[in-house]
């Protein structure tokens, strides 16, 4: 009775309403692939959304797809792939990083965590592609926001609010995305022999070209060497990877121009379609830092121009290992999972330059003791609390998942 | 059109309030209260209605905005934030007992960071001025509403403004990194910054498009982008709306995403051609403007593919812009469409619904029926790539009862947009114009939730009153009409 798996949205609404009536809290679970991400929730009941499954609407010519929240991400990706389309934000799959290898990621879980891959810098975040949601609020009411059209300024935008809310604002039941054609081919230019400062310059230069570079990452020597891609495996220099996604006939000329654009910066290699895909998969899913599994893993968002320098200084100070994606704007950092897993030092360094740090992987005891999500300034935190109270007045859905007492 | 009844007790304190605002904002010409000067603030782009506010204050800094908000909060005075006043939905319409906080003295570009591809500006900076501040490095700010010369970035944030290039670059919310927000009680809160994504809940996403209901934005950080090497449009004409619609579907389904995909129907084409001689064909029912960007040879390839797709849909007319002048002429036609319609009719109402692209032929057919029922001519302009439909209802405001009739006609069209799976507003906002229609799109408990979130930011309901949400059953008074 304390483990509920409703068959449909109405069943979810009933379950939340019952929990509200009984004043019992609920932990929301999709496919379980993100288990261990966020603060531990102590809830009286578990609400599983995996039976809400299916794709009620997909119109390739309108670039729109709608899926029930428990639909496996793979099913959505396959449906799009069959029509030559894709989710623009390149969804990461963190189940291996989080040690949930057997779990099946769901589209609702992906939205709840607002996870975006390397293409975030060129095609936007998950929340930018998300154009409609249905969810059950903390009172058990079925709510709609947005719809199936990308331009919509009709009332408050609760779609964005749900992306990244980690289920603290209700149970997602259905999500609608704007999608894009999948690119015909991809290719990656590797620029080697770079330290952090040089890497920053190369990435900024590449992004300031009109060539539509779709992804840009910096891999310091100890991380580049961990790749399974032959051109990287065993290297001992820092590498910037720059990706072009385009029509096959456009690629040679774009690659030539990109090489010219960054040439002065170091020796270059090119990864063709398949090897390029492999490397960006390793970056997207954070496989380069998955092992050893007992290390804590941080995800840091900062202004792109700060990233590589911040990465190297934190990695050096904390005996950590990491890399920068999003042209330097996203850092992944693995450190020892002892004491506060470096929370104090990392947050102080991030606060000094602007941004935020999330403890994505750590033992339960540490996640219960330190702030998993970056603490907000007092007045912003007060607004966050009042929004939570408006959507979930009794505080019964995923209480404490993001912040203690929220 | 009605507004909540004004609080007479506040109106009686007008002089004291004006004096206090003058002490908070001591710079010359910061407080406007004289009859002849305040009239400039009595309406916005929805110029059929007007209401003179209690006072207008034009702060110079975020701190002054905060002090004004604190004062108004303590004194229980309603506040309407105003940028350039170009809202087409009455989003900046004042109240008789309220203070207008105008942001147009705050026009500084605070920081441009090309390495992080961001720009931080004050809220009164115009949309186009952001691009002008970065174009020497061949960067630009992507959202380009047609009012971009005049409209402020603060207003763009309030209305989540779009433009003709959203299909490729998204709307304001997709290009927004951070804001400095002044809350109703005068606290200054930074939401977001130069980094991507929120640390906690995405309050930035909630604020964007909230039409001044949640606070006053004084500074804005946006993403700037490198300009493409080039762009070129082609013009297509079709014998029916259905054929044009099918061609749009086929282009998007082919894997090419044009940067712009604009549709105009016959009444719009004729109005434009009579006005600017853009070279549009007159013997077709619909035209499409399709623009792609990239290097020159890439553009040739893409336009060649689009031409091949279009030829499968029996176009009556097909022309690729051969040079910059022809490209400019094609765009001038589209960009002057509203002005062109204004020339052939004493007045018009611009509707701003959104529909699924596949519903275009059916929607236009039913708009034709609505047009005949009401006896108004309607010209349709459509951002076909993103589903944003702008029917222009041509009417004469001087004829008794015609404004009300045209508004009913517009409401019927918006209900139609909702019925076919779209929504009430794509980029203009709800404002006062579509307030009562919100109950058509949303169920009561859905509006309850939105209003609960509004109250989380504005418990006493002091910010931009009478907008977005249907008026409650409390006392109300008719809004003034244009002379």
C-alpha cells in the first residue's frame, strides 16, 4: 500500500490526493536511473510513474513529439530516429555514472533533472526544447501548461519551472518537446597541446566563428587519455574537441575553415562521424569520470570564459580530475568522497566567479549532510520556498529532494 | 473593457505621493505628474484604450527602483512597470490609482563578454541597441520582434517576445541568461547570471513572459551569437492556402530548418503590394518567404533543395533573391505588412494566436467564415515555422459599435486557435486584451495555480493589476476610450 504504481494520470492524481488527505509524503520514481541524485527523500509512500507510457502525438513536419512521463528515453529517441529527427539537447544518460546500470531512464526523469548534453551550447537546454507539460500538483489536481506550439506567452510559464524541479513541484505525467532534424553527419576537430588558458582561447575563438560549432569541450591530459577513441587514448596533452554537425556535403569546407580559424593554437586531428560520436557520448554521459565509483562527482555551471581555469585550479587543489564541456561553461569534477566531498572549497571558488555547483554523485550520508544543490541567496531562497508552497502547500511531493525543508 | 475600481483614498493622496517619489528619484524630470506630460503614458500599443495614471516615475538606477517599490508597497499603491510602451495587448496600461515605473532612463550597456557570449544591459535598452553594441564583432542578439527599434529588452522579457527568426533561434526565454529583479517590497534579487541553467528552481523561466506580474526587471543578461556568413530569402506563390501549408510541412519534414518561414494570404499580399511594391505576385492566394543562412555555396545548395520541394507543390510563382536589393525588397514587404494594412483601413486589430502548423488550412478556412459572419475583411500573416498567426481585422473605430464588434470577432478567432490545439498568445502577451479569454484556455483550477504563484511574489496583488488574469467579481469601472 505504500508502494504505488498507478496505470494512468487519473491514478496519479488519486494517489497524490490520497496522500494529501492522509498528510503523508510521496517520493516520485520514474525508471530509477537517477536514484542517488539529489538529497535523500524520507517519504511515507513511493509513487512510481513507469506505467505512464506511450507517445500519443508525433508530427515530424511540425517538429513536435509528446510522450507520457514514464516512457523510456530510448523509445522517444528511436521514434524520432526513424523519421531522421532527434531531441535537440542531446540527452545525457547518467545511469552508469550513478551506478544504476540496470535502470531504464524515463523521459519524465530527464525533464525533472533538466539534463542537457554537449549540444546545449548550440541547440539549447532541455528546458528550451520543452514546450508543454501535464503534471499533478501537490493537491492532486491535474495541471496543464504550455502545449504543442513553440511560441506561447499565455499565462505563467510553468513548463520551464517543472524542468529541473526534481519532482518537488508535482508529478509530471506528460511532456511535449520541440525537436529538430538529426544532422546528416558529424566530425570533430581535436586541437592538442593546450593548457587551460589556451583551451579557453581556442574554444572562445571557435564559438566566435560563423561555422555553427555544435559542441566544444576541454579534456585535460589525465582525462583525454581515458577515452576509448584511438586518437585520444593514452595521450599526455590537454585537448580541445570542437564538433561540427551538418550536411555531409557541407562538412569538408566547414572543417577546412574551422581548422584555419584555430590553426595557430596547436596540432590538430580529425575524428570522423563514428569516432566523433563515440567521444561525445563519453563526454555527454560523463563516462570519462565514472570510475573509480567511490569518487564524488560535481557538476559546475559558470560563465564559459571562467571554466577551464576554475577546473584546473579546483582539480589541483583537491587532487581531483575533471573536464569542461559547453565551451567551458560546464565542469565535471571527481574528488575524494570524504568529509563534505569538497563542498566548502568548491562552492567558495564558484561563488567568487559566479555560477553554481551540484553534487551529482556521493554516498548517502554526505548527500544528507551537505547541500547537494548550490545554496541560494536568502531572498532568492525565500522566493523558491513560496513557489513550492503555492504548488505543493502541504509539502508532500519529494520533500527535501533539492533543499532541506523544501 | 473594464478595470478594477480605483482606490479613491490613494488618489486623494496624489500630491504627497508625487512629492515622495521626487525625493526618492531626485534627478531632473524623474517624476511626471503635470497634465500635459503625463498624457504620454495613458496608453501603449493597444491605443484604443487609455487611462491617465496617478503619477509616472522614471528611476535612474536599480536602487531607485527598489526604493520606489518599497515606498509603494508600504503605501499600498499599485505599480505598473513600463518599458517603451509598445505592448499590443495593453500590458503597460496604467491604473488611475497607480504609479507607472518607467525604465527608459536605464539605458546603459553594462558589460559585453564576447568570450562567454553574453551581454548585460539595463532594462530600458532597446532590443536593437543590444545588437548594435556587439555588431562590430559580428555578433547579434537573436530575437527580433518587429518593434525592435523601439521596444525595450525589459519589455521583451516581460512578454517573452519573439520575432521572425524564432524557428532557428528561439524566443526571449531561450536567449535569456539572467535578470536583476526588484520584488514588490523593494528587495533586489539576482536570478541567473552569465552561466547556463538555474541552480535550483528555474525562476528565470517563470519570470520570462510573466507580464510584470511578479516583479520589476531592471537589468538583463542575454546570450549573444556570432552572425552567420550570409542569409538569402526566396519568395513562393501558391494558388491555395492548402498548397502553401503542404509546402511548409514538406520543407520542415525534409530536414532543412530555414531561419525564417513566413506566410501571407491574399488580402495581406495586396495591401503590401499597393504600399511598398515589394514585387509580390498578385495572382496567387498565398505567398511564402523562406530564408536560409550559411556560406554562399551552402545557401545555393539549401535553396536548390527547397526549390525542388516547392516544385512538387505546384507553385504559381518562385523567385530566389538574386542580390541584396531583391532580398531587402522581399523582407520589406513582410515587415511593412502591418503599416500597409493600416493604409487601406481606418483601424485594425492585430490578433496574436498560435496554432499547430498542420491546422493552418483549416484555421484560415474558418477565419474566412468568421470574416463573413462579422462583415470585416481579415488579412492573415503567419510565422509558419513556429505556428504564430497574426490575423489583422480591418474595421472603422469611428463607426458606433464597430470596436466592440471587432473585439468579439478577434475573440472568436482566438477561441478557434485554442480549439485547433494552439493558444491565445504567441508573443504579444495577454495584457488586458485577452484577460477574460484565459478562462477559455485554462480550467479554473489551472488559473488558481497560476494565481497562487503570482501571490507567492505579490501577496497583496499590487503589480500590474487588471492584467493577464480574468477580473474577479470585485468593483470595476470602464476603461477610457480613445478620442
